[in-house]
């Protein structure tokens, strides 16, 4: 599980900006929305990223994606990954002279770990891996300009491989590439982190179709479709021809870290609709082509249900930019409920997504109970507000950090601008006043 991620001097982030998934000491939904680790750490199962357009929500997800790319893809003969991912904050005159800096905490195989890396266009400047214990911390790997240091249990395997680590390569990547077992083990967490920017893509839809054709995922995915109320009663999946799927490919050694995926195939996806008599009784079925005849929302949900099912089944983090595009409030809420659930989310899966759908902020429980949507299941620390300051950099604060009361009308206060430091209520929309 992801515990915390922070970025510094990257895109719209000047100083450290942190997204925390560690639960605050508040009482809302402690059973449903929190998972407790064996050592007692309480971690949130979901987090919703809110803010005006251009406030930094996508940039935070890009930062997480850049870190994942650094440790999984790294340098190759054709380019340097550190150079490609070096995107400093440009609104500070010193930004292009300073390194980009990432820091991530996560739970993996019963351990609480922190990985940190700083880099510029040509060099990895510093790198560290730390185990966070109940009352102390233990450095497992430290990389500085002076060289490397390793904890005793890692030293023997790592030290002989250090000469092969290039100045522009993350050590964690290269040690795994050189088949250092503990590095391979840690990289499995990064490989299981799933990040999506374009879930309307053809490849994403094909991925869900492939999962639907597999016995281990079929039952859950059919249940998703039946409860989504998309207008069709069932789907058909026909394998047309084997085709290579190159999207999301990473270096070969990473593919060997986890079990091999089944060969990709191309699927024709049909949606079955009931044909009714005038009295409402069913006389037959007609099949539509998902891509040609169904709505953008139906296609988006079909693409989304695959990653959701895999995350819930395996207990992995799932991060999605603009998950709400083309989706109704009903579908967004349905997905949120799956993650904030003790029944369906039994392995610590996490959902983090950006959205502009303010229905997610609805906390009016009496009204919600009368509605099919029935929002009101997020804690204050599960709602993160992104804001650009007057100086141009992005900040991140949860509703709990801001000091919002649990009985407040989150949606109303958000629309009034009360969550924002530099945009007081009443100044968001001043249309036509000069006409």
C-alpha cells in the first residue's frame, strides 16, 4: 500500500508537496475506509484529488509516473530516463539549476519502506532506501556523491555490482537488472502500481476484454457490468486475431520480476440488448458493437473495470487521472464503494483519482439515502485539495489539514471557494460584470 508520496522541483511543485495516505486521528469510517498494517499503521484505501483546472492534480500523478518510469525503465542505449523525466519547476529562476526530488513510502511484504531519489538531466545525485520500524529507521541503501553504503544483510550481494551502476541509473533499477534478489523484490511493488492517464484508449478496452475472457476475473467483471446499468444485459467477447500489444511495455527484466502475463489478443466486443414486445415482454436479443454503438461513458466504464478488478483481486494501488470524464456520479460512487469496503477490498487495494465531479463531496446523509447515488462515504483526510498560490506553485492539503468540520457541507464550501487560501468566497465566477 502507498503510505505517502512527495515531489519537489517538478512541474508545478516548487518545494515539497505531499499526498498522504496515512489515516489521520479522526473517527469517520474507521472500519470501512482504513486498512491497518500488522505494526498498527493505518492507511487510507482511497483518496480523491480536487482543485481548479491547472492546480496540479495531473502533475502529481505525472510525478508518480515519472518515479515509476525511473526505477522500472531507467537508462538505455537510446536515451537517458533521468534526462527524459527531469522536468524542473520553471517559475523559480533557480528551478532549472536544481534537481528534481521524489520521496515515496509504501508497505510491501510486511515492511514499511521509503525510497528517495534526486536527479538532474545527466546524473542521479542521491538515492536511498530506508526501512521504517516502529521506533526507529534503518538505512538499507544510501547513495551520495561519495559512493554507496548498504545495510549488512544487503552488502554482500550489492557491493560486487556497484561498479556496473552508471551515474545516470537508479541503483535500485540496476541492482534488480543484475539479479539482486532484494532489489527485484522491492521493484515488484513499483511494477504493481498502476497509473492511467487515458482510460478511453483502445488498449485499455482491449485489456478489460482480455480479463473478461479469463475465468479468474470473469465473475467479478460481469457483476460490475450488471450493476452499472449501462443499458445492455450482457456482453460477448470474440477473439479475432493475435496482435502484439506494445502499450505500457517496460524493459525485459522487469517483465521477469512477476509472473508472465498471458499473450495479448485482439477482441471484438459485443453488447447484448433485449428486444421487447409492445407489452414489455422479451422476444429476443440484438447485439451491438461496443466501439461503434455504445456511449463514451459505457466504453470508459468497460475500460476502467479491468484495472479495478485486478487492483481489488491483488491488493494493488490504482491511480487514475480524470476518472470522472464520461462517467455518471452513480458509476463513480459504485467504484469508490468497492475500494472503501471490507467485503470487496480484502487485500488493501487503493484508489487515487482526480476529478471535478463535486457530487463526490456530497455529505448530506439524509438526502443521500433517498438517492440512488448515495455519496457521503469519504473521510476528511481522503479529500485532497490542490491549489496554485500567487507565486505559481501547487500545494496539497486535505480537508482535515484545512480544518474543515466533519458535519460541514463539503460540496457547498468547495463551490464557494472556502477551501482555498488565495481565492475567497465570491470571487470564483464574476461573469459579465463589465458588460
